[in-house]
C-alpha cells in the first residue's frame, strides 16, 4: 500500500467508521500529508518506530481517532506529549472547530509540528515547546484552561491527571489512551481522584483498532460542572 493511494483512503475511512468517526477524502488527504512528512523527518527527529503505511494508519491515525466521540466540536484541546502529532493532530482534522495546542518538551519534535501545521495550512492549532508543568505559569500560558486534555505519551496515568487537573475547565475531560492498564495503575488513579483537591468521575472505555489484536483503553476523567 502506498501513502495516499485509494487503498490508503479506504482503510482510513472504513477503520474510522468502525470507531464511530466519519471521514471524507479531504481528511484522508491531510492524513497522507502528515504521514509523508512524518517519514521524511523521522530519520533525524526520531518521531516513530512505525514506518509501514498500513501500520501508520492503524497504530497512529486510527488509534488517535478513538477518543473523537468523546470530544465536542469547538472544544479547546491540549495534547500533552504530542511527539509526531498524535493524537492531537488527527483529532483536530477530524473534529470541526477544535482549538488545539500540541505540547512537547523536545524542541525537534515541536519544530516538526510547527512545520506540519504550516505546510497543511491548518487553522486553530499551534505547537508549543514546553513541559506540561510550565503551563501553570500564567506568563507562559495566558489561556490556562482547556475543555479536553489528552495524551497517549504518559506511561503512568495518575501523575498525569494530577499534573494537568488545574488546567481543566469545569465540565472538562482528561483523556488518556492506554494499551494496557494494570490493577496497580488503576488503584493509583482512583487514589488521586479520591483526594480532596481532585475529585472527578472516572470512566473506563475499552476499544479495539481494526486490524490490531491488542485491546486498548480510554481513561476519561471528568471534572464536575
């Protein structure tokens, strides 16, 4: 399969539909541009170990789209540890009216993201070279609050939720994409949520990406309105 071929389009459209997301050819063309630039930059920037077109679709694009049904159009979204742009950039393309910040602590990755946003002529999206802990500093982050804070970069969910919780708006959601979730990690997360300063309700949603055998999980923590 070649990036941007009819097979590419069909696999993206059919796979996204299985996840409850409707894509058009205009979306798959943007995903093709993303994938092409990802592979060009990968030699020097170490963006991904996944380089086959079909695997890029399944492991990067489709996996990134799994949270889409839980994100309202027009939301302010922060993607923490965006790396090669996942999951934030595919979600920004697929969901109308998102205002998206792609955050990464590695300068080379942010340079790639800024280049990609310019080349794809996307609006309502920016890439920032910051650690998530710095976003609490008003001088670095005047906006300071988001409807959705998402990541698939954090290995441990509990400290991630604790760190980003002050940046979440009332009624907003923290969403973590996980391939596996141990009982120990879930216990730690529930401990964070039961703390008086945190609160919040937890939803665990299992999902599968078409063509991939491993079960996956969305952990969705909602701040009470």
